[in-house]
């Protein structure tokens, strides 16, 4: 099987990122592997701790196509990067002839008792459990991902980084403004009512223009510029009002895009 796994990621309107694993794990005994997934936000070098998912999928060897779906909550709008590793458990390296020994561990990653390790073994000889777990435990899972990118960890499968730009909270804001305009629409209205409608319409139009820009930049794959524009927008309270509250850290209509 190719080391690269096939993942599709989508952002739903309820601000959930869904990652669907469409990889063909033919010939892979997944009972010996752990699936590790996580997100990072924008250009932050650190992963989002609350996004980390570690799980074991039990399927029989030879299962032709296994689809696994994971769900992540996106608390704010912006650029997210999705990572996935499928890492062998230590049992994967157990010597068939000497079950108390482990072999072929040079430059490998492995899970043992819920912890991730990078092997310090320097030859292919058999090693006892006590010797193997003297390897370096990895706390930062992005370090493990980078290790795989260095063409190490030959038994670990990985997904190339998937970048997505979410504006689901801004979309909620746009729907809210449009609903307010429809509810307040009247052919005959007082001065104050008409003035309120005009303010709503201006906010709605500004946000609609911004969404067109974001869609264009997403289609171009220019996540850096999309994030820059998002960061330049002011608090969403001024855009959506108190009813929705501050639905994003920086998603309003203050500065020019």
C-alpha cells in the first residue's frame, strides 16, 4: 500500500470539519495500527490540543475499502490544517520466532500503552521490551508528522496536509442579517424603522461582498490572503448585533477589505 492515504475534508454549515478516509487498506492489518489526527490553526506551529484524536479501528485483514469519518468543531473562522498519521503499535514489530523480541525498528514510529515513540534503535537485531521503550517519547505530534516527511517511519501511513478556510460563522451572520431585513421589510415605515433597515442592509451588503472575496481566494488556494483579510475585520458584534453575540474573534465589518 502507498504510504499516502486518501482523505477528503469538508466544512459543514454547522462549523464542523469532517475528514473522511477513503484509503484502500488492502493487506494492512489495522488491528496493529493507531489512527492519529489533529488540526492546527493559521500559521501557528502548535497543534490545537482539543482537536487531537487517537483511536483504533478494528477491521479484518484484507478488508478492501474502509471509510473512517472524523468530526472536528471549528470554534472560529479562518485557515485550518488537517493532519493524519496511521502509526503501527509496537506489536507490529514483534519477532515471530522470538515473541519477546522486537525487530526492524530503525527510524520507526510506534504506539505503546497510549504513548507515541520514535525509535532509538540503530540496528535490526531483536530487542526486549525494556530496551525498546527507552526510545524517545513524542509529545508534540507535529514532530512525528515532520519525521515522516523526512522519509522516515517506513511503516507509518500519512495524509498530505489538507488546508481549509472556514467562514461558516460569517455565513451564519449573513443569514441572520438577511432574515432581519426580510422581517423588518415594510413599504410604509417610520423614519427610525427605515433607518434601521438601511443599517442592516449596509452591513448585509458589506458581508456579502466579503464572502465573494473569500470564495475567490479559496478557489485560488490563497489562504494567506484570505486569513489576512479575515484578521483585519473587526469584532462581529458590530455586524450581527447582540442576538448572535461575538460569534468569532475577528469577523466583523470595521476595516476595509
